[in-house]
């Protein structure tokens, strides 16, 4: 078992996080749109509404479960700082929490350090967006849930329930729990926690579930997989437009509804595949719950109508947990996710204008980034299926002894 923390991990983490802080505080300037404006304008606007005791009932950009209010209100814990500065500091602390959780498990439980390196080196590939969105806080809860899942299933369930009420996607981490007692404990605790939080939110503040009605008229976000259709179609005279809609830059116009429906259909197929996998899975290794969690998050991210840059934070966090386990089959999908993260930084914020314009550079960036996500998703599905369905079935067949021959059939 390792007993000494490598200095390189601490140094690289400290240097890269210092650079991220310098970027969000605008000491270092990055080309492209100002990603911190969402904090100082949108988040702070929600903060002003939430602290009056109600959810943003008339703001269609509020599209989050009720526990998200805790993340938006959290800068109030640092009243000596203005809102944006406090938010950036809390995002940094969430990042630090993930780092030290991964490091602790690696050092104390003899896990692979490569998982820690995925977080240390992978997260800054996304640039300052990491600290300018509350997704890093949600990811911290999700990572804690995954790390607790093997030894403390009920605690993992509680954390997953909290994460799901922050931003829904952590519920996907329940996909890989071992069937039987572990699943009952984890899923039960998650459902109870989410139910209690939902009830408390509904009773204590008006509009806790208004967000459910705010997505019906959404278009297809320009960075999504489906958006590639319209990036190409614009070059052949497509008559639609690109607009800021429901808090993101989306394609609006002819056939957008069809492409959005197809994306939702792909998401439904992804859910069906995960159900089939759970029914067919025959063996669980120590890493299966993390591998399945990454596969589920990849499936739902890649098929979504919206692939915002901060969604990559989720993937990097879950990927880091996967590679803590030497048994994990997810090494190649994880490396593809990391490369996709670097391309994501180029398409937003650096060259986002090219993406919005659907010019050659913008189209190339989206083809590469989304192509990497599709490849990572398909590889993850294939490797998870082989490790838990195909190979165990072959092993079972090989272990069955051949039936003895009937002596009466032998010649005398």
C-alpha cells in the first residue's frame, strides 16, 4: 500500500487551479465570450429571487431541480465577498474536495493513482468554465457517492439522492449497483432522500417544480450531436436561425423539432440498453459500478439535445473514479473523454464564434468533439457488455463438464 503522496500530484493540481482562478478573476484573459457573466448576471439574479423565499417562477432559464437552490445560495455563506468572487471560491473548494477524496482513496485503499491524475490533469482542459458553473459542486457530490458505493451503499444512496436533486444526472450512477442487497440499500436510500428533499422544497418555497415546464419549446443546442445536421444544412441554404433560447444558443427553424425528437428517441434507446444490460449482466467486478456509471452518463450526455461544456465536468469526475480501479475496462473511453475535453475548450470559449457561425473551423470542432464522445460511448458500452455479460457467459459454458458417453453406444 502506498504511504507517500507524490509531490507531482500536489504541484500540478496547485498550479493548474491557480491558473483557473486567475482566469475567472480575469487576471489572465482567454479569447472568446466571457464565461463568468453567467455567475455575475444569471446566478446572481436567481440568488436575489431565491433569498426572498421563492423559486424563479417566471424565468424559463431556471431548469434545475429544487436542491440547485442550495448551490446558487451558497455564496451567501461568504458575505464578506461579492457574489461572483464567493462563487468562484466555493467552486474551487468543490474541486479541491474531489481531488482530496480521490487522493485519500488512492493512498489509503491502494487504488491506482491514474484516477487521481485524470481529475488533476483532465479538469483544467475545460478552462475557466469549470469554476463559472455549479456543475463542479454537483460532481463533488457524485464522486463522493461513487467512492462510498462499494463499502457504504446507504450513504452512497443518500449522496446520489442529493446529487439528483441538484442536477438530475447523478441518478445515473445507480445503474451499476450490484443486484440484490446492495441495489435495495442504495436505491432505497436515494429514493427516500430525493423524496424528502422534494417534499421539503415544495412545502417551504413556491415553484419548486416550475422548472419541469420550462423545456417544452427548446430547440437543438448548437454544440449537441443533432446540431451537426444544421451546421451542415446552413451551408446549403437552410432557412433557420441561431438564437439564445432558454439559456443556451440553439438552432430554431424548419425540422428542428424532428431532430430534437430523434435525439429524445436516442435517449430512450440508451435507457433501454441500460435496462437490458442490467437484466443480462452475470458478473460484477470491483469496478463495475463505476464503469456502468460512466457508460450511463456518456449515453445520456451524447444523445442529449444539449451538450454544454460544463457537462464534460461530469464525465471527467466519473472517469476519474473508474481509473482508480485497476480492473476497470474504461481506460480508452476515459482518454477519449479527456481529448474531447480539450477540444471542448477550443470550441467554447476560444472559437465559439466559429461554432455559432457554422463555418469550416466551427464545423470541424463539433465533428471532432462529438465524434470523440460517440466513440467513447460506443466503446464504453461494448467493454461493459463484454466484461459483465459475454465473458462470464463463456466462462460458465466452459466450466460445465461434458456429459459422459453412453457405454451402450460404444462398439463391442
